[in-house]
C-alpha cells in the first residue's frame, strides 16, 4: 500500500471566470462533416483553455501528511488544446451549409462542471468515512478491515486527483476543493501493529506424507494484547492452497490437498492474506514455513507385455517414475496387469511418421485408459515417444490401495 502525498491545485482567482457561461464555436470544412465537427470542438476547447488560463496561470499546492501542511507555488502549463474533459462535455450540432460542411459545438460550463463538482464532494465524504472506519478497525484489532479500508481510500484519493485535474482544466479551483486526510498516519499505525504480530504453529510439525495431502495443523496469530481474531491467512506453495481466518482464540486450522509430492520444494509458506506492499513494509512475507517429508509409496506389479522388448522396456521405465515397478518374481503376491497399445496412422512428413495411440492397462480393480500422440522414424519409435508423453498418475492412484508402502 502506498499512500501518496496529495497535490492540490487551488486557484488564486476568487470569482469563477466562466461560471454560468455557454461556450460555442462554429466551424466549416470542405472535406467532411466529421472534420467540421472536430474543428468546432477544438474551437470550444481553445476558448475554454484561454479564458481559464488567464485566471489560473499560477496555482498553489498543499501537501498534507500526518496533519502537517507544506505550502508552495507552481506553474502548470496548459498546452493540450483538445482536452479529454472538454470533448466529453461538448455537444455538436450539424448546420446546413451552401457549400461543404458546417457544425456548431456548445458547452454549458455550469452543467458540465456540476457533475465533476458533485463527484469530488462525494469522494471527499467517502474518503472521510473510510478513514474513520480504518481507525476503528485498528482499535478493535480487526486489522484486515483497516487494510481493506486504506486500500479502498487510496484508490479514491487517486480518483479524486484525476477528477480534480479534469475540473482544473475548465474551472478555477478554490479552497472547497482541498482534500485533507490522515491516511498516511493511519497506515503508519497499522504497519506498527502488524509488524509486532507473531505467527506460529501451535505444535511443531513433523509430517511424513505418503500422498499429496497433509493432516490438519494449526496456526496462531498474536499481538501485544493476545490472540488476534478474524485475521486472514493464506497457505501457498507456488500457488494458493488454502485461505483461512483465525477464530476468536486466534487459531486457524489448515488441512491441505494437492501439495507438492513427487518433487519439491517440500515446504508450505503461510503469510497474512493482505496487500503485497503492506506485507513488504511489515516484513510479514513468508511469515511462517511448515516443512514436511515425502515417503513415496513403492508399488510392485506383474505386467503382461506382448510387444517388442524396446516398447516394454520404455513402458517399465515410465511406470518406475511413478514408483510402479515390474517384478519377475512368479510367487510375489502383487497386482497382475496386462497392457494393450493400439495406434492409428496419421501421416508422414519426410522420414517422420505420426500416430494416434491408445494405451490400456487392466487388472483386478485396475482399469487405466488414455490416449497419446507419437512421432518417429519407425512405428516402434513413435510408440516409445507416446509412452514417454503419457501421464501415469491416474494409474498410480488406482494402485495405491493395492500396494504396500
């Protein structure tokens, strides 16, 4: 979160130079009606710019941070004639012409600036309300609400400055447009509170997993007063695994699925589920690390493979990467499976042939089927290519209950 200093332009003129004024401009074109329309709009823009600039060539800025105000003066150049603000407010009417094309552009300054002024006033009220809400959230230790209020208020401050600059292009500003807030001060207090948090596990984790799931474990969040309720936490491992909030006792319970199992890193990181910039400022990124070990389940099978040796060897190598090993022990009490691989010729490009493959591995309580594609100089090469591309994870899951760890 980055609460920016507010730059406020306040006009030195006392009486709005263009209040209640209708600005018009008529233009002609020999080319098209569109060109006449654009020329008329540009004419209105030039009038607005020149008259406003005459009363607003020098402006004030006020930087209010933590209740302290620093005043200064600056000059804001107005070189862009076709202001987006003017283009949005102007009305264009085609006019009949004896030759060529003609258009008149009209801008009601009161009507146009009223909506901007109303939006600025509304934003002032919304920012003040969010500021009050954020202070209350810090006092009641519901830190996530304070963070959300501050983030929303920051967006509204940026929106206020955007509309203020639009209004400044067509209307002299005065003290009523000054936006004052204590958001930087609130952010400072929130950072101090969050920086003092402790995020720990209630028991020392000592997990040894045999599948991609972790048993439940607890995280407790405390501040200087004690356990922090309703605090958002997120568990990640290259992706978000789970989001939780602490209960009244400050404890959140995690039970994770789809953790890294076949390859690391074998560690879960836990941190507050808050905006990234706030985490950086408080030092709470990767606030807690929960490591674990993996015990791969070894599964032995008997495999009936009637294909040529190279293909059967490729299949056994692919299965071994999923801890599925083919045994030649006739007396072993292990699952007995058979494999069938069929292909359909797709085409040939030069010396390379391509095939569509179907791979089926079946046995008692096992029924694995998948399709793949393979290319190679020969049908055998293409078959081996298809086997290497095949994901045998579903087969591994089917065999898990049948195999000993």
